[in-house]
């Protein structure tokens, strides 16, 4: 990490779901570097989660990996049973677990649609509800992760975009209700982030080229480009920001040409 940091979270405990890889792992490292103890939530990647724990511990902080399937109705309960076994307070919750499946609407099946809403919306609500009593005690913060696809219609991204649009609406209600008890809620809306997912998409190379052209040389973001923004929204200096979704996309959606996006991803003969 090359940017300036300080111990803004010394003595605090942060819980991050989806923290075994990608953005979640980068957020875990960021908070640990700023003094926090970290709970690393994960679903399947035990070895990767334990590697993140080892990194956090190497910084002199306490860390624990907690397994839970947050799409299961009892997932949030399982997560917090593991959390309470290790920690007695919670200052920051970052529900970062998620996945993305690319399908045009005419090929969209109910299972894909429901999986997206289950992890990006339902699981966030249940995790936040489970965390709320602890966050009231600490006057804690929640920082959610959204996507610019919630407002910009990228072909094939409907399941994630619609779920994240719902997430941003949920944020508004949660922020307005919970700030009364001292719990502050915000979100970061990310552009394309290099988490390895582009390599799993057939259109990944075209997306990478498109983002490179739209971000004036910044290119596809790294997880480490997102983590300091999450930390800022969880820090004391942002205390007057409530219920806000901060866009961090390198300028990708400024004056976006949607026809150009479709052509870049699917070829010049494709139609909007």
C-alpha cells in the first residue's frame, strides 16, 4: 500500500463477508493495516480465507475466518455464532459477498435471477439485521458494495444490476431508520474491478478494452482501489455522510455510449 494511512480503526473490530478473495480480501487487509481486528467471512474458499487471516495476523492484528452460506436462511445466524465466539464487539460491517453471472435477458432463467438477489440483496439485509444490536452498542458503520450497473444498463448484467439497484434502495431505508440509533450506513458503487472474474467471461477481453478506453488510461480497477474508499466511509472523518452511494468507476460511466458498449462486447452487428 503506497497511500498515506493512519490507525483510524485502532481497537475496533471489522466483519467483512466475501473476504477470502477480491475486493473483500483487499478491504480486510486495509482495515488491518489501519489498526482493526478482522473477521473474515467466507463461503467455500477456506484455504484462501485462512491466507487472508494469516496476512492480518502478520500485521499484529487479531483475525478469524468464519464460514457461512449467506444465501441459506440460517446463514447470517451461523456467521454471527462464529463471530461471537471470537469477538465481543463490532464496529464496522462490510457485506461484500457476491458473484456475477452474465446473461442477456432473453436467456435469463429464474435460478440465475434468484441467485443474484439472494446474495446481493437478501443476504445483505439479513447480515445487517444480525449485526444491528452490536452496531448500536458501538455506534458502528455499515459500508455496502454496489455497482454502476445498478443505473447504467450494461448488456448481460441485468441480474446483478437489478439486485444492486434494490440494494441501493435498501440502503436509503436502512440509513434513515438506523442513524437514529447511531448506526451510519453508506455504499460504494464500483465500476469494473479486476478480481479475476473477467477471465471467466467470454466477453472479458472486450470489457477490459472498453473500460481502458473509458477511464482515460486508468484501466480496470484493482481491489486496492476500492478498499481505501470503503475505509473512508467507515472512518470518523466521513461521519456527516449518511445514506450515500459513492461512485468509484474511474469515470467509466461519464457520458457513456451504450451502443459502443454493446458493440465492444458483442460485435459491431449487435443491436441495442
